[in-house]
């Protein structure tokens, strides 16, 4: 990995992709711009759901600002409302977010050289779509000019859109009638975002299997069917991808 000349002793190595680059940031922003409306809508739905689940406005605001994980928030809300054991709530949120372990493994070759505080910060503001769009542009960890700025151009607006939508949802939660069906609107919004990200057979199979399991396991207590569906879907996608890679390797 190229390192700038004259790097001070004890300082982390700096690559050509770490320097601030306005053009790259703007490029990342433009790439992620079409997804921001859906992200804000999804945040709006989660904000409303938090209040409807019994959280106070300060509690809901604290949750969205600290957790910043819509799927985990939605998965844990019915458990909180049902007064499920705390370990079930944490286990559900942990499993739902296991995909971020995969995201971290995919991003590590690009940014493992950065200070841990900066990596922790980037990890907090990372999202599914931001990571997917970044890896589409930079599939190789080879350093490139503006790589970090491009990632920030994806992540910052994504985080902002989510928080704006979520905060609005928190304050509207007590006034929006349930018959408006905003929950279903949010589901449609996230589907429009996620469908284009199913770029290969492994991802498609994982989604189909997870969807099937979630329906079959709907009657499990504490919404554990969701947890089971995520696990089975992830394992399915990983197994299929690994199998396909081996087949391709054999064929040369």
C-alpha cells in the first residue's frame, strides 16, 4: 500500500486515498442522492414506530441518535413493547446487525490503516446502501485518489437523511393516525432501495430464503422468526457465494 514520503515516526500511514477531495465527496453525494428520499422515509417510519411502541420523545431521540440502525430498531421495538427479557432484545439486535461484521470485513482492506477513532466513527455512520455503493465503485482495496472522501460523500448525507426523517417521525408519531398506513409506505420505500442491490444470485437466494423463513416462523414468540430468518438468509447467501467461487475456480 503506497505511503506518503516522510511519514513521521509513530504516525499511521497515509495513502493517496485519504486526502480530502471535494470532487470525490461531491461524486459520492451525487451517487447516493437518489436513495436519500427512501432513507428519510424509512427513518420517518421508524421514528413513528418508536413513539407508537411506548418510548417517550427523549427516549426515541436518544435511540435514533445513538443506535442508528433502522432494522435493529424495528426488530427490538416489539420486544420492548412486549417487555421481553433484555437478553432477547440484545440478541435480536445483534443478529440483525451481523451483516455489519461482513461490511467491516469488506471495508477493512480499504481503511484498516486509519486511526481506530476514525474507523469507529466511520463505522457508526455507515449504512447498508453507502457500503454497497462504495464497493461498487471501489471493489479493489488498491489506494485511489479521493477514496475516503467518496465514502464520506455517501455516508454523511445518508446519516443526515435518516436522522431528519427519524426526528420528524418521532414528533409526528403521536399525531399521525394509524389508518394512514405509513408503516407500509416505509416498507415500499426500503424495497425500492434494496431490490437494485441484489446484484448476484447469492444475494437473491439469501433474500428469498430469509423471506420464506420469516413467513414460516411468524408464530415464534418475541419475533424470534425475524432473527431466525436473518441467520438462515445470511448463511444461505454465504454458502452459495462460496460454492459459486469454487466452481468458477475449478473452471479456471
